[in-house]
């Protein structure tokens, strides 16, 4: 496939081709682990998360993390199907505290799983404030949002970060610091809800009430 | 006092691969070589801090008794359990005088 070299500050990625390189495989690596690694060097650690932007008085992002089958993509799609939500990510959400004290997440990570038509409108800024991270739990009879204690929140963010096996000791340290700071700055909540269309509407209302711009 | 492999004279230090970070009243340890994480509650974190620098377990135990108003038997039992766990994961090393 060839090899990638990422500058220590994450600003440039060099690719050395090999004869058998398939463009599709190179693109997949570049827009996957290589980019995740370069962003980490720039202070953005990529959550394995779907995300929606709430477009009201002040645009902001809400991320959904959870195990496979927990409904991350579905919830983002269902929310986006009804306003005022815009689907931003299906799989990868780089988040960081590079503009302290407000955590932000990037809206433009390449998302192979999202069809071109489902990609967010180009009107979204490159980054938006990250208002909350919701950890999806099995369905319940009513919508429940339960804040996580900070230490557990930090470990949850660590666990749901992509690409950490590529990190050396120094980057792992910075990742720990970033997750610890994020866990203090961003509410991390357990979210469970009925998996029905009524349930999705209630989630929308609950998230807007809890994390929307004050009216 | 002795407890299995440990005596009050045993002394440890934090492994140089470990970094730790205070997070909301608890402490998360990162083994930066293996990329693994451990969470310590407040008492565990206090013991972790006291352990460093080759301090004898007797003194660590005394520090816990003073800080948390527990009996020395209770503090010793918890301390041995913690040190065993930390040593098993390579987070502390036996300090040689």
C-alpha cells in the first residue's frame, strides 16, 4: 500500500506510494486511521460516535457513543429526519479542548458510511461547541438522561476513542489529559429511551430542553 | 505485620511508565507503555501518592490511618490488596534500598 508519515505537529501527512497501491485502499487508510492519528497530534481525539448538530439560537453538537447495535447511527438519522437537528457524523467525531475552556468537535471528518446526500449541509462551520456526550443504553419505557460521575465519564471517553493503539506513550498521556478535561467541561450522560417514533420525539425534546440554547 | 509476600518493611515506587491524573475526586492511572488504564478511588489514590519514593508500607499504612480514621488492621488489609493489584499490573516496582 505504501507508507504514511505524519509530522509531529499533525499538520502534514506524507504518503510514499508503492507499486501495488490501490487508490481505494490508500484513501480508506488516509481518511481513517491516518487522519485520526494526525488529528490526535493536533489535540483532537476522535470519538467513535455519531453526532447531530442542534440548529437553534446557538449551534451546538451532541454526540452519541455506545457499543455496536446500541443505535448510534439510527438515533442520529431519526433526529435529523425531524428538525432542528442536522446529522453531522455517523462514526467518527474528533473532539478537543483546543479552544479552552469550550470543548469543540469537528463537523467535517470524511464519513464513508454516510451517502453524499446525507452529509451535512456545507453551511455548518468547521467546528461547533460540543454540548454533551450521550452514552446509549438499552431501551427503556421512557426517556432517561442520567449524568455520569466525572471519573466514569473520563474513562468512557477514553474507551470510546478511536486509534489509541497507534498512540505512543506521549500521545497516550495527552489523550488522558484531554479526556479528563473533557469529562469536566462536557456533560456525559447515560441516555435510554423507547425505540419507537414517539420515543425519538421525546429524546429530541429532552435533549433540547437539557442542552439547547436557553430561550 | 506480614501479609503473604509483603511486610511492613516492604517498599515500592511508582513505575516510570505510569502517569496519573486526578479526575473528579478519583485518580486514573495510565500505563503509557501498555496503553491500559486503572481507576483508583480517593483512598486508593491517597495510598498511591504515599507509596511513591520507596516509602515503607508501614508508613503508608500509618498515613492512611491518620487521614481516614480507620484502624490500622483495616488500612493494612486494604493497602496489601491494592499493592498486590498494582504490582500485578506492573504499576509499582519493589524499591531496593
